[in-house]
C-alpha cells in the first residue's frame, strides 16, 4: 500500500469523485426511498409508503413502465438488426468503404440535444423533411410527434439514427472472425447465406450479446429526447420512466418518491440483465 | 543505494511537477471563470439577483439594476441571467446547498409548492405596516391576491400576464366586416372567425379566423375558476368550467384536430417579428400583454387592435387568466434585507410613481394603478394605445390564477392534460373533468398519506 501511494494519489480525483458523486448518492437514495424528502427539509421516515403507493395508487407509474418496456422491446432488436446489417455491408471489400463507415458512424457522435432539435424539424408534419418526401409519393404523412399512435414510433425511429456506435463494435467483431472458417466453408460449397447463418452470426453473438445488454440498460434510462421533444406527450404516449421520475423529483419536489422509483428501475434493469446473461448459454458462442 | 536515492529524487520531482500542474490548472480555471464577477463598491453589501430576462429584456434589467445601485449607497445588486429551463432546479439546489441568491425572479407558478416546502422566505415578514397596507389596498386585485400561501406572501408580483383578443382590422374590412364593431359575445367571435378563415386549394388552413385554445384562458369568461377563495378548495368539475371546455372542443371540431395540428406545427416561432399574428396567419387571437411591446418593436406600422375577451352568453366580461412573474427571496439568502430593498424599488412597493418607468421597458403590467397614471407611463401608452385594454382588464375582479395549493404544479399540469384529452377527442369534456378531479383527489390522498402539508 505504502509503495503504491503515488499511484493512489494520481487516481484520487476519480476515487473522490466516485465516492462523492456516485457511491454516496447511490446509498443515500436507498435511504431516501423510505422517506418523505423535498431536498430542502430533512427527510422524514415513511417506511414502505412510497413503494406501496407506486404499486397500488399511481397509474402514471405503470404507464411509464409500459411505455419504457415497449420502447426497449422495439428499439433494442431493431438497433441490433440494423447495426449488424450495416456492419455486414460496411465489411465488404469495396473502394471508398472507409468513407461510408465514417458517414454511418458520424450521427452517433452528434450530441443528443442537437439530434433532438434536428428531428423536431425532420418530423414536423407540415414543413418536415419526412412528410415532404412522403408527399412526393402521394402519401400524407402522420403528425409524428403530435400523434398518440406515432409519437413512440418516432422516437424508436430516431433511436436508430445513432446505430453507428454499435455498428462500429459489430464491425470490429466481424474483423475478428477467423478467415479460415470461411475458407473451409467455401471449400465445402457453402453459399453466402449459409456462411452468414452458420459462421458470421454465431461468431458475432458475443458482440450482439454485449450490445443487447447495453441497449436494454440504455433504453430503460431513455430521457433526453423525450424531455426535449415531447415532454411525455401526447397523452402520455412518450412518458418514459426516467422522465416521470424526473418530474416527480424536480418539478413536484418528491425526492423520496423519485428515489423509490429509481430503485425499482435499478431492480428491473438488474433482473432483465441477469435474464439476458442467463440466456446467453443458449445463443452466445464463444471461440474455443 | 545511489540508484534508490535517484529513484526517490525522480519521484519527488514527478510529484512536484504534478502538484504544480494541478495548481496551475486550478488557478487558471478560477481566473477564467471568475473573470466576469462584478466588483462591489467599497462599503456596500452585495445583493445577488437571479433573473430569467434574456434577449431584448436583458438590457432593461441591467438598466433598472444600475438605477437602483445609483439611487443608494448600502447595496450593490449584481444580476445574473439564468436560463428558463434550469431556473427551478438551480433555485432548489442553491437552497439545498445553502448558497441561494438574495432575490430571484421566477416564472414558474409554484410559489405555494416552494413556500410550503420551506424554500422561500415569507415576504410579509419584511413588510412595514405601511407597505403592507399599500400592497393590500392599492395594488391591482390580481396582484394583491397572488403569491400567498397559508397567510404568508412567498412571492411578490413583478409583471403579470393577462389575455385579451388581438385582431387585424384589414382582415375584417377584406371580409366585409366592420372592425369598429367587434362581436359582443364569444359565440359571435366564433361566427366572425369562420368568415375570416382562409384555405388553400387542398382545403388546408392558410389563415385562422379565430380558434380559441387553452382552457385556462377561457374559464374566467365562463364564470368558472380553479379555486374557491372562500372555502380554500380547488374547484375543477364545475358547470362553468365544463362549459368553457365544451366551448373549446366544439369550436375545434369545426376545423378538425389533425388539420389544426398540421397548421400549428407549420407556424414559425412566436418571438419578434415571427409571431404569426404579425404575418397575418391569425385574424383574431387571444394573447398576452407582452405582445404589444413586441409589436411596437418588430412591426411598428402594423394596424391591429385589442379588446377584452367578449363574454359568452351568461358569462363574465373583463375576465382573463393570469400567470405571474414573482420576485422571491430564497431561504438561506445571505442578504435578504438587501434583496427586499431592491424588490421594493423594482416593483414600486416603496414608490409606485418612481417605479413606473421600468414597466414600459419590458411592456409589462405595473403592480399599482398609480404607476400606470404617471406621465412617464402615459407617454408610453400613447405609443401603444392597445395596451390600455390590459389596464382595463387588470382592474377587474374576474381574473383566474393558479390555485395557491402546495401541489399547484401538479394541478396545473393535470389541468393542461385534461384540456389535451378533451381537445383530442379521447375523452368528452365531462369525462375529462371527472378524470381530472379523480386524479387530483388521488394525488391529494397520496400527499396526505406521506404527511405533506395540505
């Protein structure tokens, strides 16, 4: 320990930051979840009341949970399919491929807020790009973000805009697949589809697994786009869990209630992640 | 041994360098971020003012602050612009962190929420008996009633919004109507609006004659309210409130929800000269008093008129909803007395005549009719005669504001939600109000169970 103190001194900013800004709030929120707390007055112990109310008397809680589950169920698989698909296309040995890779990756590094504002215009029913394009084909596009039926799908569509981030990881995974497997398959007369089905996808499953886990966690924390673009509307159709939690905490000064919500979210994500981990034995193939 | 010494010496040098670089970075950062701090004149106490008045309002605020700083030698007000979206959380965190401003201008209609939560200091405790008397007898009715919670004043009005009809006379003439004879009832305004509507070849709206929107803006005209001052109870599902909502829904049906959404989403922002009323996209619209000054600056030659919202049959005249800008003094303020002194100066509580000059700078309503009768205010009114309509409405008792209950932010969010549900046709107006009442009752019960103040 004495020998390493210089090393500890150098990483102390991170250690202090972690203790003060992550570990302490994490533990404190566990306590606040059992209190009535408005951040200004001292917390007042209320036992399980916050949890009881969330489960028994708060329809918004269930609504928010449902919206988030539906979003995760759509956005994560679509993100995987599109990410893998793009990576396969960008893995071809064609001229100028590095340029295409850059182009597809670029959207994922644009700040979320900027993307949200761009999409507010793109999805504008009257002057937006999407509806103008549709109009060229004689299709009257929907009101996207103002339409109860379309608003959640608009956000799913928008989430695919940032698929370049996971695509790069898939691409790295594809590069990692040993070429001798393909060579052997070609000698055996395997068609391109068979090679994809029996070599590429199985060998890519560890990367897909990683992206699914990260995608599910990200989907349950979905906030910024909904906060900027829809504020949970129309008619609560985009009332994501994190958005409702934020409203309860910062608008209605119900930090105790919001802390209980945060812990439920934590448990939901933990359960889902562990289920995905348990399922990996059936579909994830590791080399060797 | 020597190698060990060398190693120790190199390590020491390393640490010295690391400490030096860290200290230099910290000092550099401090210098960079403290560069904008204003110097406090000797012998004065600093008063930190946080406000939300950016863009064209920033310069007038700084002018008012400079005027105050020159008017006395005890305090130095230092204004800081806070963005609207983060103002509430900044206030909350500053109080929690025990470093709040000494006075803050807020827009959120949440003084009861913050007052009941202990975020704000009651301003009535700073008032002298004379100031209290002046405030309660001389201020406009809506001003003297607003900002109170459980007998304490947690926010003092600094400008308040009222809503009246704006209309374009040339559209009336073009449609063969007499602009000097504006309809006397709300129902007649709807009929006139139909004559002023314009559509393109695809039957999409290009100009909206009149489309009443936002339930809260019409509740007062129908004789409704969201709060009963006598009983101290929230009133939601009342016949008057229902009539107001039904009126809005019926009028919307004429054009169709999707068509209205489409039309509105194609409108530009409503700031400066972009406001669609200026471009002629609306013929009659209900909007607030700040538009008058906006149009004086952005479209000085535009012909337009204002008139109080005509009452519906059996309704109330000179009625409006009002949202209010409040000056508040947060708990834990280092210099609340200084904050209060500036508040009195800026609002005109200590001298309504002297403060009169500030309000035209923003195009805001003063707190006292006396301010509006000063030569400086009269001179401004001559340049914007349309503003007199707002002063007439301000004298009225038929003004509805956000109920002073500790869950008022929740309440207003749910009122907006009920409005939306009814307008979209998801629920009938009656169902929307029944659901609103049930939702609010459930929230109140939840708060009771958690031990929050009622």
